[in-house]
């Protein structure tokens, strides 16, 4: 499938799809910054290798979304998405490997659900739209990231997580949900 055949514009695409792709763009931008935040402060070789590998995938996703979504349709709040992403990566990297992996697992769990909701709507309303395959591939990559983080979290934590880490995960999840609502509109 040609990515150019999937370019989105207001004349040929429903408004809901443009809003969803705007939220995807903001999310992929935030994801790139999460990994950059981790790399900026982590001294753990295993965390740095993990972040570098995942950063490459997220940069590819961001480039793909930027290819199909014109800049005029992207979120006007890119600076806040960059800052929030960087902090969501850097803060846990300052604390421990366990916190990094727990953060990524929380983010990717949300992203998996977010992409699934978009795919469900595409399947019911626009089942042959070419963006469907692109989003499905992005979702598959995010699921792989989630499983990678979960495996590393289990190894780093021996099953125990603090209440503070649990609150952080909830904050990351709620922040992700709020960011999607805002990015769809702005």
C-alpha cells in the first residue's frame, strides 16, 4: 500500500478520522519524546538499549503519521506534547529501571486500547480505508512494546510495586486519556 494514497484531507475524510489522526500524531510525538527523556537521564545500559530500540519505532510511526496527515491538520499544541512526553520519560528514568518499564507498559496499554477503538470504528464505518492497515501496524508495534516492557518489568521488580508507582501509572493513564481528548480538538 502506498502511503501517499492514504493522505488525509478535509474534503475527502470524515472529521472524526482527522481528529483521531491528530490525536495519533500528538501521541507519537509524545512517545518519541518519552524515549528521548529516558535517554537524556538514564545511566542504565539495559534501559538505554530498550529506549533506543523503541525510539526508532516511534520515530517511524511519527514519520508515517506526518506523511498521511497534513501539517495544517496536526495538533497546535506540539510544545506541550513534547514537554509532557519528555517528562514522562525522564522522571521514571531518574528513579529506577522498574519505573521506566512500568511507565512504558502503562502508556502502551493505553495506546493499544486507543488504536483498537479507532480500528473498530474504521471497520464499521470505513472498512476499506487504507489508513486502517497503517493503524493496525502501529498498534501491533505498540503491543510488542507493551509486552517487552511487561517482561522487563517482571524481571526488574520481582512482582512487587510500590503504591507510589501505582499512582504514577494511574497518572500516566489519565494523562494519556486527557491528552487524546485535547489533541482531537486542538
